[in-house]
């Protein structure tokens, strides 16, 4: 094979290594192309996409991999160029530094090609413009034309605002508004690959009518894309909300920055104020140039002053910072985009690195603009030339139609292996019986060397149609394989129904390889059909998933293990994803077990109080007569074999519960009555009885569909009821490789390791201990009890700020209080429940046959916190593991500094704290560590920053943790005013202004036993650090700054209560 390489780094040593790799791979015609290397040693492609395509010469045969050159061909268009070059460059970098063999190079390139389409399944960036942005309206939202108009206006305004905020780099070019099927059909286009589940923006009612906060669901760390933006219909329609959130276009840009670039908010409801190292109290915000006033509610500040807490040194509850409506500050969009003057993100010069906000914590004190500039979008896009504005966005109105689906099933000789054809019949029968929705059109096509229509598409209108379709399922298999023949026959069957395959679905199930599969790749995208793939067994062509990627379909795989329900789970994962879960069959249980003679499969399924009907208990077995069935409802009523409808040919039996299913625990027991072992499985599905009730739903996904060893994959399970997270559930993932034993992985919502935020209802865990290459399927079990499962409030961050009010020309203007329906404890009981959800499949590559060295470090600590209690600093965090978030770390390295940037940029040079007596606990446990300062003059106060990293027994260390901040201060006594406070009345709320001195907002005076806010003749004086305004000397409070170059400290932990005295200086290590 002759292959001219794509961009190569201009470095002789790297050139030589890549040349050697190419020659080992059988390529003697090595021809590099240029790549620039910037000051950060990052390769930048400087070739066009056309040149990149021309550099691929696929003439000849690829003897290295034993595949046809056509396997490298995939559908590309000119808007692929940026993504292709960026990921090709990343691919080369991985090759260079991992020093792979030639065979690995080409294998990795095939994996890259496979993964490219998955990366392009959502928003695309082309020539500065974002395209394929899908805004999907939930089916339960009533039809409203104003909603469509306001969405268009919002995005149009946002496009120009974003263009200016990003210095002419980005704007919105192409937006698709996906309308529900329940809306009246007008001249809307038919949706193609777009779906509610994959939409970038969803419009849906809030659960329990809780507020209209626009927010973004983020489950990754800094710089990681989020899942979706959620707007409520009321937010998009009611102009009254503009005063509390700002214009909709500005809010959309705020949320887009969360979604696209993984930014975090620069305000903090929990810590609205902080004390600087200069002993000034400031509002948590960005930028510090933003001006305003502190105000206090009358019932919280009866004496007219904001009260300083004696234990915290901060204002107690009731104090609020109100920004001036007219200002000169231009940033920041991630703080308060509602202000007219705010048109930028905070950059390096305006960023407040001391503010205790989530942006600083999650992004290691990087400014929001620095994170944006470090994103792949910015690295591959230059600002638009000239001075003109970009064109306004183009909008397409698409509508979801009724479901049209064709099963395209492999009946070649590879399906005759083992029990595959029988497994296929059982799994497909269960899907047709209960999984596919009423009103759908379904047909069946089978293929070996040729294809045939076994059942033309017909509408499912009753149970008889379902049974008729089941009777057409194939019973035998044999012959050669021609996947393309099956696909094309499926397309023809669909087109015969309605003349077009646009937006229709094909479920392609196959086992074994087909080297000619790629021959129909060009025709598939042109049909605009959606193809879902199911790979059965270990030797299915790796090209199969390309069909799903290029059509935005789902990917599943199943093993040949008899004790696996993977194929049943794959079909159950094909539910119609239009956002209306009230009409979908929800899977409560899925379990398979290999039973010896007289052995039983038993367990419990919990039906929660949502209200359920159309409940099915479906049992499958391998051969002979049915097992002995026994099911008991919560009232102890029993259901036995005679209550089941049985199919002795398919070896399937089902029990349908009439009416509403009783709430509570249902127990089941199935006994194998054969004289030999056999696999018995149970699947339980049901539907919501009341469409106004939101059931508990579990959604699963992974951070990468292609995993290159030794990198881990993160498995996520989002457990929610409506848009509220469900807390305290027991969530477990079961991962099945193509061969070998399943991996059981408990997931956690503890805000540590792979889990970014505690108690957000997203349970996650690292998976890294792979033993083989190939596909890995996974599913998630979630269970709750009446005692432990609670419903948490919506996230209090990652959304546009609800502005409490403004100061307008010296006059207070308060907005209505933010609505809330959460009780005083912030949680309500959900009740016991059972759920099982299929997660699809991901591909693992480059796992060596054996690896003896420890390659997995502890995970980064992301929840380090520090508080001051009397005379000590109290550090707390969640313990990481020996390998990522599993096992026990060996030791901790704790360092402190007076500067957060030193900990971020030069951790090794910060002050080392003696933590040798601290023995790490198992992963997930809470750690606590105390430091007692001996010689610190508390009356002067000081701000200290801490960071930590964990080490394992192989001396591998984690990344440096988030940086935690604390202020040591002198205790304050209650303050009483000698004069009566003036008040300003508002029709909404009565507030009190605070008299504040000019240099500092609070006074921390050496030797003082109390801290007072100086009274002047002004009750409405703004914070001078927030507003440039001269004041006379008698209005100032003296502030003393404590800068200790040497600190003597006593450190202790739970395992070292005696402590150890140590003296150190900034920049010097303590031994």
C-alpha cells in the first residue's frame, strides 16, 4: 500500500521515528507534509482539507490489516475539515509519544476514522459558524407559535452577542427547531437524524413547576462539553423574566459557554462574599471592577448593619450585593450577563483569582476567556477578517413524525453458531410484544447472500398485529453474508410505505464479518435513514458502527454467553426517543442466570408510587418445558404457570398484570425443572399510568465511545424524576466484554473522582482494568428504598443568575424573590424503585496481552475544602484510590501558599505540610486534616490557599487538586448601632443599606476584640472597592495587612492527634 501521510511535526527526531513506523507498516513511500509548532509545542495543521484527502492514496491492498482499502473510505464533506485535521493531529501525537508499533498505528487510524462520525453527530463548527444546533421542544409543551418566534429572536440576538464577545471568532449559522409530533402539522419539514435526546437545547416544563432558571446540565470537568441547555416555555414566552435574567440572547450565550466550552459560573450563592488577602470583603464576582452596593433585609439586620459572623468573618445571611445598573465594567458574561455594559468574558487581566466561585475551583483559577482560547474550537478557528457582521442564523422547522422502523436481521451461517438464532427470535419477540410503541409502522427483512422482505411494514394497532409480526421472525440460518443487500432491501421496504426513508429507522443485527460492507456506505447517508446497529458475538466487523455513526443511530453489542441478557437489553434500548416517556415501556428489571437442575432464579422488583399499568413479566428459557413460575405481589397474591401466556416454540412466556399495578415489592421465583442446566431470563416492563406524573428515569452514557488503553472510560448514570436529581440510590454498572467475564462497577454521586458534582443525581466511576480489546456493552441497575432515596433540588449553579435587583441612579430596584417549592430540608421522599437501563457499547483498543507495571495513578481530588475553626485550618476532601477512584492511595502531599497561582503553576515550590502521619482511607471516604498555627497573630488575619495530590504504591501521583481558600481572622462580637438605621422602602422588599468605609469593606484591626462597620452620615455609601469614588480621611477605616514570611504550625490528622511542630518559609520545602 502507498500512503502519503497527513501533517507531520517539523522535527527531525520525530520525523525519523514516524518514518520507521511507516516502513514497519509496509509503507516505503513516506512523504511528510508541513505542520507548524507553536511556542507551547503543539502541532498546528497548515494544510487544507482537500490536500489532506489528496494525501491519502488508497491504491493497492492493505496486507497489514487484511482489509480492503475501501474500508478507509468514509463519507466526508467540506465541513469535516476542521474536525478531521484536529483529530488526525491528536492521533499522530498519541502515536509519537506512545511509540506504537506499525500495526498499532494503522489500527488506531481505523479507530479514528470510525470515531470521527461520532464526534460530528452534534454541533459542527465551520468557518466561524456553529451549525446543526438542534433546539427540541418537549411533546408535553402545548403548541404556541410565540414560542417559535421568541426562540428565533433569542438565537439571532445571541449570535451577534457571541460574535462580539469572542472577538469575531464564533456565531450561530444554522439552527434546527424540532417540533413535537403532538403539534398540528403545517409546512414543517420532516426531521432527519435529529432527536430530542441528542438536542443541544431542550424546551420543557420544569418538574413540579419549580422556577424558570435557564441552566445547563454539565457532568464533565473544566473545558468538557455539557449535555444540554434547558429552557422552560414560560421563560421563553414571559417578558417579565427579562428583568431578572437579562435578555434571552445574552442568557443563551451564558448557557452556551457552559455547554460548549465547559465554563462555570463566576458567582456563588453559598459564598456571596469573601475576604481578600488585603483584608477587604468583596462580593464574589468577575470582574472586580464591577460596582455596586451591599444591602441587607430588615428582618436580618434589625440594627441597620450587616452582621459579621463570629465564626466565619463573613456577612451573615440577609446581606446582598446589588450591582449598579449603569457601569463601565465590560465583564463578565459568566457572572452577570444581564448588565448592559457586560459584553466580554473575564480574561487574564480582569479575572478575579481570589473569588471563591466554581470557575476558579473547577478550572484551576483560569479565566473564562483562557478556557475558551484553550478549546479545540479556538485552536482551529481564527477571527473573521474585516469589520462586517456575520449573517443572521438560518432556521429550519422540523417535526417528528410517527415511527417507521424495519428490522434487518442476519440469517447467514454466522447466525447458526451456538444459540444465536434462538436468542435473536426471543429478543426480537420481546421488543415486538412490548418495546415498540403503539401506532408505529414495523417491518422485517432478513438477509444472507440475498435479502427478502418477510413482513412488509404495517401499523401496530393491536396485539394481533404484534403476534403476527412475531410469527415472521426467522427460525433458521445459513449461507453467505451480504449486509448491504439487507440494508438496501430495508430501505426499499420503507420507501414502499411512504415514498421516502427520511427520518425512518433500520435496526441492523449481524454476527460475523462482511468485508464488502463498505460498498453501500455512499448510499446510506443519501437516504437520510437512521441505522441502529447490534453486533452479536466477538467477530463482527469493526466497520459496523460506522453505519450508526454516519446516520446518528444507536450502537449496541451482545455476547454469546448463555447467562447474558445483552441481546434482550439491546432491543429494549431501542425505545422511541422523542422526549415523551409517558408512553414508553420502561424497563424495571432485566436479569439472566444459568440454572442447574432444580436451581432457582429469584429476586424483587419494586414498583414506586408513580402509578403503573400495562405491566409485563416476560420469561425466556432455552429448551423443553417452561420453568416453574411463582410471582407474588405486595398483597401476597400469587401468579403461577397457568397465569402466563406461553409460546413453546420461542420458549417465551409472559404475564400481563391487568389494570394499575400495585405499588410495592413484587417477588419472583423461577425454578429450572430440566435435568440439565439452562439459562433463564426475566424482563419486567411497564408504562406510566398518569401522563402528568414523571417517573424515575435512568439514562446512561460514557465520555468516550473509543477508549485507548491505558486511558480510562467514565461511565455515567443520570437518575432523575422530571428534572430533579434522585439522591441516595444504589447504582451499579455491569460491563460485558466480547469474551470473558462481566465487570461489576458500583457508581457514586459523591463529588469525587469521576463524579464532578456531589448530589446532582449523576452517578459515575472510572473503568480502566480492561483485559481485552473489542466492544464492551454495558447496562445500569438503579434501586432505591423508602428510607434512603430522596429528591434533591435543582442545581444551584450552571445557570444564569437570578438577579435580585439593581441600583439605578442611587435608587434600589428589587426584583421579585426567587420562587422555590423545596421544603425546609431541601429534599422529599421518592420511595423505593427498580430500574434497568441499557447503555449501548464502546470500543477498547491497544490493550496489551499482559501488563505487570502499575499504569493507573490516583484520581484528582476535586472537592478539597478548608475552613477555620478557632485557631486552626481544617482541611477535608474525599479520598481517591490507588488506581483512579478505586482502592487506597498510599500517601498525600499537601502544600500551602499565600498565592493560588503558585499552587497551580508551581506546586512543588509551595510550602510542604508534614502529613506523614495521615494514612489514606479507602476511596470514597471522607478525609479530615487539621493544622494549628502557633505564632500567627490572629487579630491581623491572613488568607491561605491549600492543594493536595495523592500518591500510590508505585509512586504515581494524581493531578493537583482544586485549590481551597480560607481566611484566619480575629473573632468578632455582636455589634449594636448607637443610632437608628435609615431604610429605603420598596414595593417588593424592604432593604437597609450598609455604611461602608472606603479602603476596606470590613475592618480587621490589630488588638481589636470587635470588628465594626464604621458609621458615617451616609447610610447608602457604596463599597469604595466596588465604585471609584473619593472619600475623606475621617470616613476611612485603617486596615492592617498581615504578611508572615515565616509561620509556625502544628499539624494533625485523625491518625496523628499528637501533631508535629514545624517552621517554614514560603517557597521552601518542609522536611
